[in-house]
C-alpha cells in the first residue's frame, strides 16, 4: 500500500502549500529506498497535471537530457535502445524536477532505475557527516574577551557602555540599552563552517542572520550620522528604518551596500566568482570601485572584476534558501554545489583529474547527512572518495 504520508507531502508540494519542515520531511523520505516505487508512481501521476512548456522549455529539457546521457561512456547503446520513449519521459521528469522537488538526476534515478557507477564506494556505513546540530558561533568583545555562544547560559553575557549583550531562550543574540559612551566600540560575531545559522539583533533594532563560514563586525551601539558594519561570507539583513542614519554594509575595500530600511541578502564568500546583493524589500545602493548601482525589489547586483552586473529578475527565493534550511541550485556546476556542502558540513573538497561537467537544479534539505546528499550526486554519475579528516575527493 502506498505510503499515505509521502502522498500527502507530495501533493502539498505540488500545490505549493508545503511548509519548510514538510519540504525537509519529503526530501528525507524520497531518499529511503523502500519508497522508490511510490515516488515513481507519484511522479507519473503528476505528469498529467503539469504543462511541460510552461515550467521548462523543451529545448532546455532536451539539452539537460543530452548532457546526462552523453556523460555516460556506456550511454550510446542505451540511448539508441530507449530512443524517443525515454526522451519523452525525460522531458516530463525534467518538468517535475523544475518544480524544485529534486535535483536533476535524482528523478532520472527513480524513473529509469539506472545502476550506480561501480566506482561509487559504499562508505556510508563507515563514515558519515551529520548536519550541524548546534551553533558554534563566538563573539569577540572589544576588550578581546571571547564569548562561546554554545556553552553559555541564557541571560546577560556582557555589559559594554551600559549596553547589555543578551542570549535569549531560542538562542537569539540581542543588544539592549542606550550607550553612555561617545566612543564607538566594535564586537565581532564569527559563525564558523559546520555551524547552524545564527541571528543577532543589533542595538538599533536591525536584525542579521549569519550563514556558516561568515563573520560580522558591528558596533555595540551606533553613533554619529551612519550605521556601519562589515561582513565576510553570507548574511541576510532586515534593517530598522532610520532616515537620519543610513545603514552601510562594508564587504571589502572597494564594495559597500547602503540602505535606509530594507530586507536584502549579501553573498560575499571569497571563493565565489562574484559578490551578490539580492534585494527583497525597499531599496539599496551598491558601490564598487566607484561604480554605483541602485536596486529595486527582486533585483540582484553581481560585483565582479570591478564591474557591477544587474540581474533584473533575480531568483530571490534561491538567494535566501540557506536561511530557511535548504540548499538551492539553479544551473549550478559541481564546484558551486560542493562549496556549499563544504561550508555546511565543514569538509575539505579536492578534485582528482578533470572536474565532471554537471548541472544541478532544485532544493535539498540541510537536515540530511552528508552521505544522503552525496547519494543524490552519485545518481548523476558524480564519483567520490571519502578520506580521513572529513576530506572528500571527486574522482573521474
């Protein structure tokens, strides 16, 4: 008998009424082999209600189909044998995948039951890396004292110039009070790799979420005619409105984002090709190497090589998916996927030989273990080897 819970979650997802928790539960269920048949049946049923061309142009679906088939050295005879029938099935599978249920390749596995590459090692039973179970962030106070947030009790952690640094019951960090000093002192919040997302409410009421492998330098209390902070990595901001004190985010020596009151995301990891600022509400001004770009909601500024590229219809949901506990990919190559995994699971990724050319789309829950995520990648013929010290080598 089909799993009732799986059917419910699948229907909720297609109706776009799934909660974040339900999305995570669905992602975990489809990874269990005993559900393979049910997942296949549900996808087949969904085809009749999905307009392929509205979700994904046929040309793009065919391109993805060809890239996956052609990437397999043994695919020539297989492709000829299945011919038009499989191509038609793939177009529909790609449409379902485009809904965000699975990354490209996972649907292929469930539909056609392709056998795993022999080079994929069954190391899942030997070694696995669980997702971060807690937040390992630290705050370095202006006097050099380090506060380890995972090991302190709730309540007041420090008092600086009459401003209290507090940890609430839900783990949130909040600054309360009015500074009695004219001198601005700075604290540094560091959220290392392999750590859950942390959020902090600054003294002006602005709220910041910090992704793994990121840092925020901020004043205990804002003073003067501006509010200025510095970040590395990735952060999401909900800035309290104050027209008399513009809020400025400094990213590096040449890039800065200025706002009055708005919601936006900045991805500024040094190993990414560009610094991306995505606007959800309000307006911001991005300045880079004396160039200026104003953003409206739904737009993204990509700073790269002293130039600013404007994306007018940005994928806002993807930009902030990390905040909601999801990996999200759109036409992402393998290194881009592995960089996200490296930060979340605190692993080191190496490549042996040529880097496989793959393209990934969709969402994966961050509650999965590393092995579960790697199982998904292996269905697209991505081969890997786990080594000691939480190191992964991608192999041909």
